[in-house]
């Protein structure tokens, strides 16, 4: 059953991502202790340059390569060509980026830091970009071949080794050692991933003409550029939104928005990463079989909302206390924004499995339109609404943009792929959306009552979600069978889907 495989993969990747996030938090804390605000500020500059350069130089091949590898499984010659072209392209693109950043290191340092004191470290960020792209070719291969366990181990061990060795460099070298926190994690990822990819059958020795290389590279770039443009559009939109908030309401308001956005994106990003790592290659393999693809999309919607929905409901009511825990009482305004955004994330969680059907079918142009649609809706609403509604408009705009995006994607996938909603999928979407909106209203009017209600509804929906999950995967295994007996004891037995 597809649901059992999806759930197993979500558990593996979710656990690996949780460990990665924990290591990242500890790493930031230790850098703050060792080097203070100056170290954190310099590290953030290096990270931002690394992320932007990697996104631009990679052309999205790390993601589009997963699709090409998945669709070529079972065809040895085609798969070998895709593997060779993906690795060669990312190496070449990485070398170009590395050379460009090194040659422009003085200019970049002056622009980013208003000084050339750290020009050498800025130049070395180019080496990190090269290493990151090479590592991306290996992790794309593991994901495309659906080696999810190996991919989870790569995530954990590379983050652990890279962070530990980088922190050692910071401890020994001080501010000059910060660059190793950028260089060593992707290097560790290459070494750890190679340990697992070498276990795969080696690509066949296929001699490729320039025309064949072009034919293999072009579709990957066509789809990959869509991901790159979508990411850059969102980055640009956030920059404009923060600029507008600062101009209209001041830096403090911009800080409130940044805090809410950070918490919201970390949580939903964690959910989507756990869901998508196996789902994307699975969907690519069956996308031309409408019945199989339809079932897989419904399974992912149901599992995503059954597992992630209850936590979103709890987050709505408990947002004020979570914000105070993570930040301080001075960020109370962020809680309201986070509540609006969390309701929007219910629709994001529901639309996400449908949107990947466009990627799996290589409908790059349509997918780009959906990627840009959120920005087209979000930015003008804030730009014109900020003077009238204040900072809260950022949360309202987030929710409205995702409601519209959900409706548009649902219509497109139905028209292009014949998607049919199962009753359970629609019920989960409508139920979680209705509860989320009701909790938002209650939490705004009576925060303590909203927190209590969200905790209660979170438990109830988690209990219902557990029944749905076990029904779909079957009550097999010691732990699952014990949980199934609890449902049987209260008169709600699990009836396995055959």
C-alpha cells in the first residue's frame, strides 16, 4: 500500500530533519557564546551569500534531477545518461560559480561588509557553493532512487560531522574559523553520500554525443529553473515586504513580522520536507497512470492533514506562549501574525501534494505560474493594505493568498490530470480549515480560552487522525496493533483497507 510507504518515509525524513534542526540551533547558540553578535552577524552574511549563489548556480537541478532519475528507473541506459549528465552539469556549474565568487571577492566583501577585511573568506564561500552542488548531485540520486533511509542518514551524519568540525575551527581560530562552518557541512555531505551511492549499481559506460548531453540536460534545466525562479521571487517578495513595513511602521514592526515568518516557515517547512522526500519520486513514477496518481495524491493529503493538522490547530491557540518562549514578551504582536499564517498553512498543507503533480508531469510553465501566484496576491495586498489595517494585514494577506492558491491548484490538477477528491480528503480539508478559522476567532477574542480549546481540539483531531493512519497502513506490527486495540476497546475498531 502506498500509504504505508509514505508514512515510513515521512517518519524517517521527519526524524532526520528534527535532528538537523536541533544541531543547527545548538551550533548557533555555541557561535553566539564564542563570538557574540559579531560572529552571528558575519556567519549570517556568509550563509546568505552561500544560499543565493547555490540557488542561482544550481539552476534547480538538484530537484529536477530527482524527477528525471525517478522517471528513468528501469531503463538502464537512460538512467545512466541522466546520472552522468546531472553530476557533470552540477560540477561544471559549481566550478563556474566558485571562480566567479573568488574573482569578485573584494567587490562582494565591500558590498556585503563595507570592508575588504574578510575578502578571502568571502571568496571561499565560492568553494562551499561548489561542494554544495556536488553534494546535491549525490542526494538527488539517493532521493530519485528512493533510498530514503540512506538519505536520512546522510542528512544527520553530514550535519553532525560538518557542524562539529566547524565549531572546533571556530573555537581554535575565532572569527577566522567561521568560514569552516560554511565549507565543512557540504564536504561532509559529499563524503557521507558517496558511502551510500557507491552501493548503487554503477552507471553503464555509455558514450554520449554533445547532442545527447544537451537532450538530457535541457529538460532538467527547464524544470529546475522554475524552482530557482520561484525561490528568487519569494525572496524578492519578502525583501519588498520588509522594506514596506519598515518604511510605513518602522524597524520594530519589521522585526515582529520576521519573527512570525521564521516560526511559521520552520514548522511548515519541516512538515513538507518530511512529506515530499519520497512522495515526489513516487508520484513521478505513476503520474501517467491516472488512477494510481489519483490514489497517491489522496493518500498524501490524508496523511499530511491527519498527522500535521492537529499540530497546526494547537499552534493557533498557543502562539502567544510559543512566541514568548522563543523570543520575548516584546514580540507579542508576532503571535497574531503567526496565528493568521498558521490558518493559511492548513491550505498550504492541503494544496502541496496537488501542486507536485504539475512538477511530476514536467509542466514547468504552469507550475511557475502557481509559484508566482502567491507572490502576486501577497505583495499587493500588503503594499496597499498596510496603511489601513496595520501589521496584521501581513497575516490576513498570507491566509487569503493560500486560500486562492489552493482553489487554483485544485482546479488545474483536476483539469490536467483528472484528479478526483475522495470524501475523506475533502472532509479533512474542510474540517481542519473550519476548526482553524474558529480557533483563530476564539483566540483573538479570549486568548486563554483559545489556548485551551486548541489543546483539546489538537488531542481530538490527533486521535481521529491516528485512526485514519492505522486504517490506511493496516494494524500490523506490535506498537500499531496495541494502539489499534485502544480504538477497539472504545467501540471504534480499525478496519484495514485491503
